[in-house]
């Protein structure tokens, strides 16, 4: 199982429209990626290592696929539309990580 994590670093003053992300962006991603997408989760950062520290990431989206090849095949044709939607909910440039899920 492969997890594609889209991490939005906390930037003081930068907006992140979680309502749009959950209500528009994620459903569009699910529709575009179809059956290749095995699962999705979204997290909203609330704090860092101490209660008064800001979170390292304001939001994180995680997408599960059977393999890196399955992700590339599903995402490739829709890259421009999916990535092009980012400015509709945040000016933050995301960091993307592909991980092999071990547990």
C-alpha cells in the first residue's frame, strides 16, 4: 500500500479554506482518481509539540493506492486540474511525500 501525503506547512497569516478543501477539492480528487484511490483522510493541524506552539502543518491530505504505479497512472492525466485547484483554498505551496505503508 502506498500513501501519498499532501502536507500544507503552517505559514503565519496564510489562509486555508478547510470547507472548500473538504467540500470541493477532495470530492473532485476522489472523482478524478476513481477506483485506483483506495482511501482518503484529511487532518487539520491544531498545535505543535507544546500546546502554545503552532502546528507544523495547517492541513494534511492522505491518499491510499495499491502501488506507486497505480497512483501515477490515476493522477497523471488529472495533475493539471487537481494541482490547479490549490489556489482556490490556499496560497500555501504543499509538500508531497509518497510513502510505503508498513503497518
